[in-house]
C-alpha cells in the first residue's frame, strides 16, 4: 500500500489522469461554439474574403465592406475540411482550395450573385497604399532621440 492511499483512503491521481481531465474540459468548451460544417459536391457556397490580406474592397472600409462574395460551386472535396471552388477569372491569383470555415452555405436562389466590382487583387496578393494628403505632422522628443509621426489621408 502506498503512503498516500493509506493516508487519504484513495489512489493518487497521476499526471496522465490530470491530463485527461483537462483535455475533456477543453473539449467541452470547444464543442459549445462549434459548427459542424459539411458541404457536398455541386453545393453553392459564399466565400469569406475579410481575412484575405491581398484583397481590397474599394469604396467601403471596415465594417461596411463585403465579408462574403459569391456564390460559387464546389467542384470537389479534398479530405474532410477542404473544398475546391469554381472561382471566376477576377479571383485567378487566389488559390481555389479553401477550408470549410471560410465558406458559408448559400440558402435559397444561387443565381443572386454578390458582384465583384471594386474587388482588386494583385498578383502577389499585396497592394500599395498611396497617401492622398498629409493632415498632421508631430515629433515626439525622448531623451536621446526624436520620433516623427505623420497623419495621412
């Protein structure tokens, strides 16, 4: 008999046991907000464009910009979580395989297409910001150096 068992009347939990307890707790937290996304071939889905760094939305900034474009048809499934989409020529520089978390099911009429006007994509998926006007210039003085900051439009 182990001293812990003699003192407390039960077996001591090993680190492996604590790992299983923590893992089950984290699994239950994950399951609360999880969406089970599964699409079939030939389904119509919207593509989420807000996390793409190289995609610019002209005319609208921030909260008012488009989050999804499409709908696009799923050509084939790659594994359980990847889908290949039939993208138009405007989105040619972007790869055609996306994770299911970036897709949203198109419910209803698939012919109502969200237009791609004002959606500019560069070959390297980057864009150059050109300042229009200098609004304010400020120089912060520290002990040994000066830091210049410029506010542009």
